[in-house]
């Protein structure tokens, strides 16, 4: 069964920046919940076909509060205006998700999600990673065991897929203690070195609590060599309300993400992976 979806649109390109007040640093003593100094600002710019469409900003304006806002760029690219309500960029399905940011940025600790331990633990982060941040004094108190890159013993296919699930699912919802029923998150405090060490491993051949409408077959969260009965793959391939993942502010299927997960599922053969469960 293949889910219906909206496909074929160009994925937006993104650029990111961070600014800390002079003389301050990030406290990483809790590797999975960095604490940023008051005054920290982060920006994320989105572009479609080379044209700026949105810039989001997070600003820590007090020890316990962040302001989260979005700015919409003018057609002539000369200025950006503060968005006051959700809207869709004309001629596209791209949504400016005003009022929805908190639904994802409710992680333990401070609000930033992408600027975090597991996301910045690799060497291929365009020159910025936990080691460069420690070296220049930006990052303080990160325990030595949390400085190891995760999945060092995994294959590139495994690292791509598990990294994708961590970034797109595990940071906000599918995390220990989060709103989702199971975790897909990588721990920065104790970076897993093999796939078997990850939370994602527990989803393989695990019967799913989700079944697509009209299906009478058994579904699994991730089914080795069988993307057609893997509910995580199905839901990321759908844009039907109540089925799709992520559930908000996403109107186009991420075809690159689907390809990454499909390659991993189809590479899951024993003995490294459990054989498909008996029916």
C-alpha cells in the first residue's frame, strides 16, 4: 500500500547563523540539553529556487524565555516583514508556520533543536562541530564521553537513515519522555557506536500501533526489507491529515528523506538485522 501525497516540489534550501553575546558561552554540562546564555540569537533562512522566502529567529531574552518569530521576504528581496499569522507563500505549498513553533521547540532545556550535541558531533559540519566550538571557547563543560561522534561503527547507509530520523523525528517528538510513544533520538550524553545501541533499533520488527485506513495487514514500525509494511516509512510518505509525519507545517513529501530510509530498510538483511518476524 502506497500512501497518497503531494510530491515533486522543490525542497527549500536553508542557511543558519548563531550569535552569542560577547564574553559568553554555551553550558553543555547536560549534553542532551545545552543551556544558552541570555541574549543568544539564532536565525534560519529558507530559500526556494534561489529566492529568500522566510527567516526564522530565536532570541533568548531572559533566563527562562525565548521569543520565536518569523519574517517573510518581499518579492524584490529588499526587506523582510514580521509575520503575524500563518500563511502560504503564493504559488507554492510552503507554509510560514507562525504560532506553531512551540509545538516542536518544547525540548528539555533551551529551545534550539538543531544546534545541539548529536547534530554537531561529526567532523563534516562545514567546519563547525563540538570540537571547534570547544576550541574557540563557545562550548563549555561538555563531558569527554559526549565528544565522540555517534555511529562510528555503522555503515554510511545506517548513519544517514538514523541521523535523518534523529533530526526530523527524535529532536522534537520521538524522544525519551516526549509526546510520541517511542524514541528515535540519538543520545549526545552517551553516543551510540552501533545501530544496535540506538533507540531506533527497538523499532525494527516491532508491531506498529498505526495501521493505514482500509488495511487489514500487520504493520511494523520498521520492517526489514519491506518498506510497504513499515509504518514510519508510510507516514513520512503521506500528506493525509492524521497520517502524515511530521504532523504540522509540512505539505510536501521529502523525497530525499524517503530514499534515505528506503535504502536502509532494503539493506536490512540477517545476520546484522533480525529476520522478518513470522506471520
